C-alpha cells in the first residue's frame, strides 16, 4: 500500500515552540506608542497578561510548551501529514505534495493551537474573562472552545458580514458557552462611532479589534483581558508547532528536503506556523521557495507598503512595523473572511523585507476552482482561506511538471470549509466575481497613515 499519511505518537508532539525573532537577519522593529517612542512592556498590561507579554517580546529561540497545554492539544495533535496523491495524479505532476491537516481540531482550523495556550496563560495569571474579535468565525469559535475547556468566560465581536453569512459559526461559539455580537456594535464607543458614520458597514477585523480591546480595558474589575487570533509574535510562536511536527513527519516518510512551502496569509499565523521552522533552515542556507498567499482584493503583502500602522481602526493598538493597507481600510466582502485584514504580522512582514519569503496574490474564482478540484480529488472540503494555498500548490505542481522536476511541496491545510458552504453556493451559482483592489481606493486608506512615524530605511535590507 502507498503511504497516504504520517501520524506521530502523542509523545512525539513538540515540547518547545520556535521563535523566529531569534534568527531574523534584520532585528524586528519595536512597536511604537502614541508618542512615537517604543512601547514599554508594562503599557500592554491592561490588554494582555504578563506571561504572554513576556512571550511577545522574547528573543529566546526555543520556548517550552507547558505539559498542561500539550495535554489539551493532544485532543487532535500531532495533526496528520497527508500526501495528496490523488491531486498529484489529476495534475500529472512529478511533484510530491504534502499537507498538514489542521482541520482536525474540534473547531476545524489551526486557530486552537494558539487559543488553548492563550486561554491557559490568562487563567494562570488569574484572569476570568477574555474578549476578542472574529472574522469568518474560526478564531471566535477556537477561543470559545479553549475557554470552555480551561474555564474562562468569552465574549466575541464578530465582523457583521460574517455574522450574517455564517450563523453556524456563531452557534458553535454559543455551544461552547461564549457570547457573540455583530461588530460594529452599540456596546462600545468604538462601535458607536463607526455606526454613526457608516451605518451600513459590513464591518472589518480592524473595527472588531477596537471593540474587543475597549471592552477588555474598560472592565472595572480588571479581570478581563483581550486575545488576538493572529498577527502578534506570541500567536505566531504558538503556531510553529505545525511546522515542527511537519519536519518530523517528512523525515519519517523519507523526504530529505522541501522545495516549496506555502500557506494562505490573513494575519500570517498559519503561514508562520508551517513556514518559520523551515525559515530557520533557509536562513542557514537551505534553498526553499516560501510563499504566503493573499487575496487580490486585500493585497497587504503584494501591494501595500512596509509602514508603521495601528492594528485596529480606532488606533487603540501600538504602531506595528508591518505591511499595511491602512487601519481605516475596509476590505471588500469576499468569502475568505479570515483573509480580510489590513495588516500583516510584523514577523512575516520582516521576513518579506529580508527577502526570505515571496508573497503572491490570487483572485477568488481561481481559489474556488482550486478548492473544488481539491474536494473532488482529495475529498476534504477546504475553507475559502485554505483555497488560496491550494491554488498556489496547483500552480507550483504544474510548474514542476513543465520543468520535469520531482519537487517536494508542503502546505498548511488551515481548515475545513463545512461552515463556509454559502461561499461555495455563491460560486456554483455564478454569483462571485474577481476584484482587484483599485489603486485609488488603496491610496485613500494609505493617506490615513502618511503622517505616522516611518520605519527607518537604514535597517531595511533591500
Ligand atoms: C483565520 C484563518 C486563516 C487566516 O489567518 P492566519 O492568521 O493568516 O492564519 C486561514 N485559514 C483558516 C482556515 C482560518 O481560520
């Protein structure tokens, strides 16, 4: 029998996370406060617990995963590494395609890899309640799940367009005991301000983040903190368990090297998760093409500048050095809700600046077409976000065919699409169209950040 998947024993689950900050050729730029000066860690204390702030600013290469966290992750980890043999055959490619199946977690995506540790560290610190935002609902449901297992209250501000399009995600959150409201809401000043200006807004992650942070920092008991599902260093750190497992699994199946690694990138966490442990090898000289993929309608990495910008619309977060379309940007309502974010993780942005990774953007019709080919060959129905990675895999597999090269392609199958079938419905009925962000629109949202401090050009390798 041909081997189709590699499964690791629970005891082979990684015991440490990998921190790319330790190895980046150009050191990360610090986040800046409203005065343009580097943020002191204590300024983050109303928002995050001390133990997570420590991880956020850490430059230690390896950070131990507490056993209690590994015990919870063992519900679905180590996740299987599959070989996509049927897709390879359908494409007639000599490439060997491997994917990390992150859809096997209870909420169905990679997001619980960080939701569990975040809830656990907050609980350790004595926190009773977490607030957060969610786009497509995957992060909200992941945090709701983690809070249920760990014993915290959970309040989720869900981007309005997804709240309307994806009622089942909200029901998952409620099943796990969380409260979910559409954002912008009337419950926060940030929400009320936006509603007064744009009553019909589909919402955005940037707006929902403002609301969730405000709700956390204004809790008079001081026992509420905020949790972010992507972008931040500690979130990307937690996701590296994906790539660390994949390394062991590729070795176990007899692969000596990887040629191409890809994943979709919204805030950058599942991409970082699979790619960062291999980036360490690339920095040390290995030749690997590493490709984060984003939608053409929200082209943060491929068209937006590397700038200092806020992570949210109401400018509550510090300024992060990242690729950004501008914090006022409201992305078009494409179905890959998890990829509708104006910024990109500082660590991923830094890797782009250092030319270690080469981003790409795809249109949504091509992504759905790829997702359908995938479902009809490999069986599992991918999330619309994941479909962006699949489109790239198919392109790379066809390229390997043209070149007649036996390449090894690895990607992160970030989640299933069983709660996103309305997007497939729109695709099958011909209701979806491609949309590249017009230059004028980008210029408008970028104008909002033109007076913010700029990253020093001296420290950017070009
Ligand atoms: C949230 C999500 C994404 C995008 O988020 P990243 O932080 O960039 O990983 C991608 N795929 C799925 C299935 C998601 O739920």
